[in-house]
C-alpha cells in the first residue's frame, strides 16, 4: 500500500508538472477563436498549424535559433572544461584558501540574478571598450555571463564525482608510468562523465532559456538576437498573438527535450552521484 501510494503521488506530481507543457502545445494548435474563448477547454476540435507557420515566417528566425544554439553550446563546452579542471584542483590538491574558495562558490549561488543585472550591464559595457567581442550587442557577453553563473554549480557538482575516485587508482597509474595529465584525461575524465552530463544539461537549459540577460545586453540590432528575444515580435501593444507565442515556446522546448532523451540515463546517474558526493 505504501508503494502504491508513493506511485500515485509521483503520478500526480508528474501530471501537475506536465500540464503546463500540454496546455502550451494545445494553445499552439488551437485557432485564434478558441485561444481567446471565455470558456477554455482542455482539447481542440480543429487543430491547426497556422501558429507554427507564423513563427517560422518571422524574418531571421533561423538566425535567432543559430544564435541561441551557439551561445548554449559555447557555455556548455567552456563550463565543463573549466569546472572539471577546477574540481580536480579543489579535490586533489591542498593549498591555502581552498576552504574559502569552496564557501565562495556556495555564496555565488545565493545572490539573486536580478540584483546583478545592472552591475553586469556596466561591466559588459566596460569590457566592450577593451574587447569588443564581449561587449554590449555581442553574443560574447551572453557567453561570458552565463559561464560565470554556470561554473559555481558545475564545480560543486563535479567535486563530488572527483572525490569519489580512489586516490589509490591514481597511485597505481603513476606506478605504471602515467603522468598526472594522462591520468586526468584518460582515467579520471571518463569516470566523472555522468557528472559532466548532468552539469551540461543544467548549463544548456540556463543559457538556452535566458531572456533577462539577452534583453539587457542585446539592446540594439537584430542580427545577434536569440530565440527568446525573437518571440517579442508577437507581443504587440494592441493585441498579443498567443497562438504564435505558444508555438514559438513549443519550438524552443523541442531541442531541450531531445537533449534530455539522448542523455537521460547519464543524467539520472549523474544527479544521483552528485547527491552521494
């Protein structure tokens, strides 16, 4: 009975989480008359793809998709390499200030993102005067900011995986003639792969769905816009095109779902290993 009750509770929680996604897809398939109806129904009798056509007809929509993908992939790649090396250093080496650095990583996660938006705006503007590639209206500014927010959590997560690898394994590799560099990339890196996958998913979602930083840093021009900014064309002063908005949100969700399906097994084991660590 306890197992059945737990299963029923899990089903109810899953249904509550999945219902907004279902309503989003349903609204994208409804004709305009049904979306704005005073008596909404959880189904549609006349599904239509017109909302998706209006989204795909937006000028530079493909460019916005590519921009979002470039930012997300760069953030994932850079954060994984930097977080892995930092986790190895914090776990395998003893140096002064190590504990302080670990505490600072936790403190960085506690600061609200909204409180840092304005200071980061002025910081990116100053960076742009020195390095134009990471200044305002450049995708490099988004990559740099998302990298700064993704690194603390990724380092803390991977630290548990690195600590779980026995030191004796490194000593045995050293006896066989393997250098520290070779052990790190040939032995340690594959062993912490589940943690890398889990950290990559979280970093990808954070960068892919970002609207606040994109709206703050990309203040002019359209060539460097990302997908969340591209959906603003459907928010009109006189009337919002909710069908196109829901269709665009559905299209934005597809890459994330595909990524989840591909790395699902590694993601579950990675999150479990992070909790154990």
